[in-house]
């Protein structure tokens, strides 16, 4: 347990051990709605419109109701139906890289593929495709003013999408949110739909984007691992779990607030204090994962990583991210047997964000 201050000046309790993080993720005394925060919690990176009233910032019955609407997109048959589309997009993007003789894997591959899939899931009309990568990059940039400006643009755009789906529905997630009802006959408000769309666009893109970048950088700096996956492609499922443990993009969970005085890791946490759960640190805890800095595809408990969280707020799109990563890494290794970094590994820089981790660029030759 550590007392630290976030870049925006908020004091938090940083929880780092696997056992403590796992327990805290499942502890109902730690909640996300900011009305439970004390006076130390004084600023937000996110726009006002998505700070509450949505799946990621609510708890209890409200969260459960909204979670059912989100789950519509991630039932197994819908994810399975998306795989051919993922493979097609991957092949097209890799062919463009082949024609150029290389490029930046982050901009040329890791970015456009997950965005294309989220666009399909939401059912965004082709004439309304937004600047998702620009907005996401600005939100991740670490500059509060830029993040809030991009968030505002994304919210305004989402209201336009809602209006389109209200008049022209289709078999897609946005139409389901706009016109669907729960078991009690209640629909979603526009405010709730905006929040759900905002976080789906960000989470559905950033998690895959960042985890692909860290995984491929690991393979490029440890070519024997890449050779093993080429020789034994059946290891890809286990490898993706190990990549997510070893250096997954989600480094810290969304902040939580203690609704009562409680103890974590032997430290007393006052009511209302902010708690930040370090997923990245938990995934490298040697008590849980021996020799945690080693990338090992035969690690028996890799799948027990906490990159997607646990408990009520576990990532609803985790299976989609897993499938995307398996497709992207397998296609990349198969298409380019001579794939190599075009710059020294130590020159790779990282996005300045304490929640999500991703390389800025990943220049390669093929």
C-alpha cells in the first residue's frame, strides 16, 4: 500500500499486491460513483457528461441493469460472427504494410483494426464514421485540456448517432440501446447511451491497441518467442493470456471510493478516500507469478491475470479483446517471418497515461 498523488493532484491509496488487488476488485465497500468521494477528490479527466449515470461509473442495481444492455454485444455467437471480419481487416492492413516494406504497427495495424470492429458492433453508418483514433489519442495524451476537448467532441458525436438510430434502426448495438427495453419494460436514457458508447469506443479500442503493442514489442525483442509461436500456433491462446499478464495495457483500474472505513493490506483506509488498484503491479507479483518479468507461454496460471479486472466491474468486452489479439498476432507472425524492429528497442517511447500503457510508435521492417 502506498500513498501517492496522481498527476492531476489527487491523493490516492495505491494497492499493488495481487492478493490485495484481487480482494479489492471484489469488495462492495469500494465503489465507483464519485458522490462517495471526500473533498480530496477535486478534479476529473473525463467530461462532466460521463462522470456518472453510466455502466462504468455506477454500482449496485443501476450498474446491473446497464450491464445487461452492454452484454447484448458480447454474447459468444456475436463474437464468433465477428472473427471473419477481423481476419479480413487484418489481411488488408498487413498487405498495405507489405507493399510499403514496413511501417508503424501502432498506426498502421493496432489502431485501425479494433476501431473497425467497434464501428461494426455499434452499427455506425459509413457516412458518420468519426475521428475515433484522434479522440482516443487526445484522451490518452495526459493533457487535461486536450482530453476534455476530445471527450466533448466524442459526446456531441454520440448524440448525433443516437438521433440517427432513433429514426433509422438496424440490427446493431446502438439500435438495441436506443429502442430496447429491459425485463421491466424500461429503456435507456440518452445520457446512459452516451456514457456506454463513450466507454465502449475507448475501452474497445485502447485495451486491444495497447496490449497488441506491448505483446509485439516483447516478441520483437525476444525473437525466440516469436519463432516458437510460428512453430506451434496452437499456443496462441495461452500466449495471449501471458501477454496480458506480462504487460497488458490496463495498468490501473478505474478509481474507487471507500464507502466506509476499511482495511486493505494492513492499512486503514478512511471513508471517502480514493483507492487505485494497480493491475500491472498485481500481474507482476512474484508471490502469485514466480519470475514475473519472464514471458513464458507455459506458465500454468497466466489466465489468472487481472488485466480485465474481476467482480461486478470486470471488462464486458474481454472475450472480444482476446479474440482480436489472437487474430492480430497470429496474422502478423504468419504474414511476416522476417519481421523486425526498425529502431533500437530502447528508443521506443510510451504514451503518458497512468491508466493505459501503449507504445507511441512501433516502427518495423518486413
